[in-house]
């Protein structure tokens, strides 16, 4: 079975004429992902073709990374990469500190209250500002929004795919 791939950046445009590309980072660790000699997988926009690439150099510029790939020295060679994603295998993800999680570890977890009520399964994570909000789809198809704050989320067990929450007054 092939390894799941994790997005680390999207190629949004070219930069200059020497084969550099503009990458919108989709990672909390861009300094690691776009470091010199890092190997990434470039997956074309249609998802049909992928190929390994190596970072020659990169620099941060206007909320994006300007990345030069080994072996691509001309704008004409990288023009076709617009819209493509840069990815890594799940084996290459960075180890997080305790009580921090990747979105893919949280989505799919069952949510249970501290009173034993089954709320449903986390289907997506919203990042509106001060804290993340977990969208929980209940068995009857309704969505419940759970703020990821210490007073509400009591325990997260990614191995068992279970989350224990305390429902504050007015949350439902």
C-alpha cells in the first residue's frame, strides 16, 4: 500500500527567468521543508504525475518561499509546475511536542463528553483566529463546533482516535 502524502507547499507561480518558483507554504516547518538538499515529491495539479525534486536553495519573500530546484535553471522548465503541490511521505513528518497534533491525526477521532455523551466524529478543523475550532458531525448529521481550548478539550488520544471534551454552558 502506498504511503499517504502530506502537503508542504503549493507552487503558485514562477519567479524571474532562472527557474525559481513561488511556493505558498502549507507547513508549520518551512525552514525544514525548503532547506537546501531537501527531497520533496512534486505532484502535478491533475494528480496523475509525480516526481522527486531536490531543493537547491530557498528564501522567504512576501509570505511565500522562492525555491530553486536542482536541475531546473530556466523559467520554461518550471512553468508547467504552476498549481502543483510539493509533498512529503508520512514517515518524514516532524515530531511534535507533547499535546500537539497534526490535523490528519485529529480528523476522524470520536468525540465523547465527560458525562459519557457521544457527540460524533471530527470531520474538519477550522482556523479562524485565536484558537482552532473542531467540526464534529453527529450521528444525525448535525454539526457541532468545539473550540480547541483547555476548558473544553480535556484529553486527546490519537492512538485510540478518541477525544474527551467538557461541554460548557451554551456550547450546543
